[in-house]
C-alpha cells in the first residue's frame, strides 16, 4: 500500500517537473498518433462516404474487408505490418521496421477502418435525408461524396478524434513494429508496459496520468464540438 | 391557330411502388406558359406524379418526352438545406449546374433578394424558420432559371403568414415565365395560383379544367365529391 503511494508521489513529481525523458515519450506519442489519425482519416473518410452512397462493383468486397480489419486483433495487424516490413517482406527494402514510420503505418491501419465504419454510418444517414433533394439539384453520387463529408464535418471530426484516441492507446501492434527503442520508437503505451514489467512504477504511472489526461481532453473536445455544431447548425 | 407541341408529354405512365400501382396508365401534356395545380384525394398519386415527371422515379411503363432541352427544378414539402449559410446553399446548386464561379455570387444574391432573404443571406440555412427555409428552397430553384418548376405541397408545413409569402414568390416565379406544376391541399391556394386544375384519382387523370370552371362545376363525379369534402384528402 505504502509502496503504491510512494510511486504515485514520484510519478506526480515527474509530471510536475516536466521530466525530459517523460516529455520526449509524450511528444513522440502525440506526434505519431496525430499523424496516424490524419492518415487514417484521409483513407477512411472518403472510403466510408463512397461506400455509403456508391453503387460500384466491389462495394461488398470493400465492406467485408473493412469489417474484417475492424474485427482483427491489433497484434495481428502489427504482425501483418511486421511481415510486410521485415527484411524478407515485400517492403523490406524500405528499411522501415523499428522506425516511427512503421508505428504510424500500423496505427493508421487500425484507425482507418474505424473512421471508415463511422463515416459510412454517418454518410448513409445523411444520404437518406439528402438523396432526393440532391438528385433533384443535379448532384451525382460521386459529387455527393464531398458534399456529404463536408455537411457531416462536425460529427466526422469527432470520428477522427476517436481514431486519434485509438492510435494513442495502442500497445501490441506498436510494440511489434516499433520495438520500443528508447529515444526512437518508445511511446507512452510501450513505455508503460516495459517500465511496469521492470518494476519502475513511477514512470509507468506518470505516463498513465498523461495518457488519461490526453484521452479526457480528446473526449471533451469531441463533446464540445458536437454541442457547438448543434447550437450553430441544428 | 395550331398550338406548339407540349413542353412535356407523359403517355400511359405506370409506377408501381411497394406492390401498389401509384400511377396507373396516366397521360398528361404540359403546354408552356401555364400554371397547373394538381388536386386529388390523399394517395391519389400527386406526389408520385411530380417525382416521376421530374425524373426522380423511373416509370415501370409509359414514356416521358420533352419538346427540347430544358432546365427543371423541384421544391419539396420539407426542403433539405445543407449545413452552410443560406447564400452558400444557392451557390452550391449553381456550381453543381455548371454556372461559372464568377457569376454565382451575383446570381445567388439576386435570387435571395427576390424572395426577401437578402438580409439573412449569411445565416446558417438550418437555423432559419420553416417559412424562410421554404423561400430559400424557392430561391435555390429560381437561381437555376428553370423552364419548369415542380412544387409538392410547398406550404403544407407552414403557418398562414409564411404560406402567403411562399405563394407570393411562386406567383413571381410564374410571372417571369417559369412553367409551374404544383400540388396543394389548400383549395384557396389552388384558386389563386392555378390557370388550370388537373384532378387525379387512383393514379389516373380524371379531368383537366380551367380553374374557374373547376370550382364552379367540375366535370367528373370524383372531383365533385372531392370539393364537397366527401373524399378523404390531406
Ligand atoms: N415509397 C413508396 N412505397 C410504397 N408505396 C408508395 C410510396 N410512395 C407512394 N406510395 C403509394 O402510392 C400512392 C400514391 O402516393 P402519393 O403520390 O404520395 O399520393 P398523394 O396524392 O397523396 O401525394 C399511395 O397509395 C401511396 O401509399
Ligand atoms: Mg403527396
């Protein structure tokens, strides 16, 4: 009991004193997760909207593939990226394994299906309301994709924030493709896993605090955004 | 004097929706330069007819032939507005219809002016009242300079004041030479706006009569029952 209390105190000292090792890990985590959220959104948003309104061959296959990715355990996604990037793999010559880029690739692969699934739902609902009016105005299905994405921009931004939260909290896949190399690919989640297993509770707890804070801020931002958009646009 | 061919000739239109024959071999010619109000009991097929003429529903049998290339627009009972400003809703429709970017702003502004919405052009469209949104829908349609404008119960969800404003705008659009084809459940409105009445019953045209004659003495038994309030209608 006392030990945990002492660890909490030490953790608070690290956060409070903006410990450089801690700060570096937090900054890298946020940077990579943001990049993964943006990349995942760049793939997931148009894909979700296209599947929502599109009538193209292979639409069903895309839906099945997205659902499969959504249901895949993240360590398996990590393993797939590892195999792609490993020296013998198809992208082995890029030399990306155990780099921050590899982490972003794995995280994006986790984020994109989430964003696509939520965007698809959102755009399908909007399309139900808009289809007749937009068709009457002469809007084609292809032209409707950017229109729906823009019209649903506030709820989609919430979706992207959810994707960011997912990327920031991923452990397994990031450990596999990043390797948790100190100063290079060590992020909050992998550091927590490592420090806890080494018995260094203060750093793990300090990172835990920060991670909780990040998740809280992201959710508060999503909530605030939704409230604001409802007030402004109905 | 020989009359020019009809702007739109509909022949033997049949539309089946959910196993119901919503239109049952309906024929109708629309000459240029008139204002037609379609009346009929609830479920007679008025809305389905307008949507079919406008091209939103494909008939399962029969033909639609237009005399020449033309622009058309439709205003629905409940307009759908995009999450952007009132004027941007109009410029969006112009952009979709290939109006050059440098003409759009002026054309949209003048359409808003004519429906009395110029002072609130920058307000979010969805925050406008029902009557304002319907006038915005009329401005959006008007800005496209349609040769023919379909309106399906455009005042059905509005209070009397807002209805009167919408009626005034419809008259102004007709006076500028747009062919009006509308439905209403307001007999007073039909009397004020129509040149001729087309009366539908069970998916067919039962009669077509100049407006004064129709309200004095309709030609069909169904229409007399309807005017006596003995047919159910919305
Ligand atoms: N989407 C639909 N699915 C099934 N039946 C429909 C649909 N739309 C209209 N109908 C049916 O077609 C007939 C004509 O409908 P409608 O044109 O809406 O009548 P109204 O004259 O009241 O506008 C009605 O019997 C209606 O129930
Ligand atoms: Mg109707």
